[in-house]
C-alpha cells in the first residue's frame, strides 16, 4: 500500500470524543499507518488535531430539526471537500445525503449504533399511534437507503439479522471495553453499590432509589439526569449519593471499587436486544453484576457466572440478589474474577478492533482494484 487510505468519520449528533467513534474506532485506525483519519463533528468547539486525527467542526445545531436536515447536510458537504476514499458515518440522518458521498467512487460504511425503530417506540413523550407510524416509516426508509452503502457495521446480533436480510456486507463490531482502561491488579472493594449511565425512568432509576432503602451500604449513581423529578427524588433519598457526570478515569475507579454494579433496565424493545455496555465495564472491573433478566443479558451475566439476573420491577428480589453477593466476600470475588475472564477472552475492544481492520482492509482492496 503506497499512500495511506483517506478515511473520514462523520457524526452530526455525537460528541467529538465519543467513546465508540473517536476513542475506539478513529484512534484504532489512526495508529495504523495504512490509514489517514479525519473526523467531522457538529459541536461548535472548532477544529483541532489530536492523536493524529484531524477533527473538523461545522458548528452546533440550534435544535433537533436543524440537526436532522441542515447540520447533516453541512457535515456531508464538509466531508466531500476532504475527498476521502472511505466515509464512515454514525447517524441515521446522514443517510439522507449518502448518495452524494459516492460520486467520486468512495466507499461508504454505515455504523448502526442503535436499532432506531425499536428505540423510537420507547419514547414516552409521543402519541403511541404516531410512534408506531414513525417507527415503521423510518425502518422502511433506513432499509431502502442502506442498500447504497458498501458496508453496514452493527453492534448487536439482532441489528445484524435485521439488515442481513437485504444486504450481504453486514458485520458486528461491538462496543466492548478497552482493556487498558481497567487495571489488571485487584483494587480493594469498598462497600457501595453503583450504577453509571443515563438516570431515567426506563433505565430503572426509581427502582434503584427504592432498593437503596433496603440495603445497608450506599447506592452511588453517576450520569446525566432525565428530569427534575429524578433529581428531586435522589436529593430526598438518604442512602443515595449522586456523583454527577464523570470522566472516563472517574467512571473506571467508581465501578472498580464497587461491591455490586447495577443494570436493571426496563424491558423496552431497544434495551432487550442491545448489548449492555455498563455490564461489560463492571465485568472488566471485577465487579459482580445484578442485571435485568432479558435473554441477552442472562446469556452474558449468568452464562459467564459473573452475577445475577432479576425482574427489574421486583425490588425485593433485587435487594435479595444484592445481599446474596454482599454476604460472602468469596462469592463476590468469584463472580468478579469470572467476569474479568470473560472480558479477556471475548468481550473486549482488542478483538473488535481486529474485526474493524478486516472490514477496512476488504474495502481498501476494492478501492485499489478500481
């Protein structure tokens, strides 16, 4: 390979330092001399070069409607100016302009982070009939437009199966943990239960606050809060500590020293078929897991004997599960070690990075043939 392949990642919605887009994918590709990597964002923070990656900013959206129709267009127009060999985009609204990216013979990768139609069905602020119509419309539109893409990358088996019906190049590159973020040596556990992620009703925040009344150690929460109702409920709870939105190092330390990590999401369609990223981070940190009893979660948690799965609405059962882990240091340590073994063997970014490179090398070979 004489000249590096020009690769441009595009996002109209995500943060420039997004864990999947920047930290995992862009940084993985940039450390490989076969690729010259750029990233286009829309956050209003300006251009920069970091870790060998050129970041270009087209300005922040004024609202969601503008992001979908105007910002996505500006992101694509900036991408065209870079004249990349491979465009890799991460937001469904960019599909509107996918055809324009192919004009110069470039290859296109569509990275499907979420099953959007199922995700829409979980939105509580829209009329159910409107939601069903919108979800169906978006699924039909997405299925039609992605046929123009050369490759589809997904994060779960469910999403892969959905697109594989009509596209032959669909691959899973899962959002598994970065091994270097978690220390290989053991950290002494402290007496608290933790949850890291969006603090919303459907992610079980009220069940977690309720169960905190019935355990003898604190519940520590970190992440963005959905509403004033959630914030007020947390503030009125004596055994709950809210830590705010934490950086990566703070998150790693929090989950590494916790006695139990929670992931008791409600059984809405999108959650039931999505890999629980926080569960993998608990496992990487040797922290026993208590998670919802979805089949996918049970396969990961109970299948690797690293925690317990429960009905996310059954607070007494959740409390019982937490206490069963806490009452025996040996049992908790065994669950934690089993989780780490599973991460080292299968659920880690190093394995997924190899899959990413394979996708890119295959596309590069096609570019050179042309």
